């Protein structure tokens, strides 16, 4: 079963977009690009609130520090 989490390997700010990209099996840069498009269409505040909520409630990727 797939789980949504914040990526530790592919993070620019908090790992939310990297984790979402891994969950959807798409390049996280595409997810980031779509987020910018949503930002332009809806404005800054709704996307900022959604990102902060996701950052707070999503767990970090398990086993990221293990080699």
C-alpha cells in the first residue's frame, strides 16, 4: 500500500512536493510546476495555507537516514 509522506531525498523546502511526486509516480518537478500554475491562478495565500498544512500533518519518509 502506498503512503503519502514528505520526501527527505527530494526536497526543496519541506519535502511536500517531492513526496507528492513520488506518491503519484511523476517527476516532482512537474508537481512543483503545477503548484506554480495553481499559485498564479488562485493567488498566493490558498497555496501557502495548503502547503503549510501538508507540511505539518504529513510524516517524514521512513528509513531515509538509513543506508
